[in-house]
C-alpha cells in the first residue's frame, strides 16, 4: 500500500468517516480510508449534529461492569458492590457512580461489544487507537514508522474550522508503559510529526490547572 495514496485521498465528511470506520472504535483503519472512495449519492441532515468528540480511553482503568455496562443479574462476585441506575435512555443503565453521565447518555456512544484477542494493554490499545493489530514487541517504544493515531487522521482530513491546530488534543498525557517505553499508536507516525495531537499535560481537575498560552 502506498502512503502517498493516503495523503492524496479526498476529504471525508463525518458520515463518510463513520461509514468507512464501520461504527466501531477500532474499525477506522488506514486501509479502509485508502480503499473507500467518497460517495456522491447525497445525504440527508438527520445523521447528527455533533461537532466535537471526547474519546475517553481508560488504559487498564475502571471495569465495564462498574461504569457503563452493569451486570445486576450476575452472581455477586461478578456484578460487584455497586447498583445500576437508569439513564435518560429507556432500558439503558449505568453504574450508580455515574449519575451525571447517566443524565446525558443520549449524547454518548457507548460501545459494549468491542474486544481484542490481545490481553496486553499496550498492544491491544494500539488496535483501539489506530484500527490495526500491533505487530512489534511490547517492549518497543513508538517509532516514526508506526500507524498513526486516529486523531491524527482527523487533524489531517477533517480539521477544526476555527482552530485547525487544535483538531486533536490529548489530556492529561500520553499513555506510558514505563519511563523508557511509550506505546505506539498515539502520534502521527507515518503521516508525520506535524499531524500528532497536541498534548496538554497536567490534571484538569486541579483548581490551579492552566494551559500555557490559554490564560486569560
């Protein structure tokens, strides 16, 4: 596959990106973008109005059954100590620890069916963040030859109209395996460093949190 063919493809609209990505977190692969020619059959306006995406990536974080996919009918040792609560979508429950999130469930795309056959956080995370199964050793840090982060693809092909340089932002930091290894799939990779996301390091929950250059 020619990398030049990727860099020369036409811009995709939001609906086209979702079609190519197959509506899954890990489905948007580079090969899909190259091979899927944008269609010209016209679209309606009912697909959605979202202009921003917050992708919450929990690398080894809270379990699904204690967040977005409670299992109230499972045995006690599986369902855990927390109860489900109703969201603002009939028939959809979240964990009781997420009451405010449950109130905006209609604005969230919760995908409960995605999984990989890789139990290693770094390499399975690469699959989620790029759409490609990781082929290298888990001990290898990211390289310029890696597949790009999907946020880099958005930054290149569907940038923000008002702030194109901030089309892809990572907070609070990159995922790091240790001080010597930063797992692949988080940067521009083959697309080039200029398409890597902006990183705003720090804890946004702190009252003194500031982003350099954005102070009033």
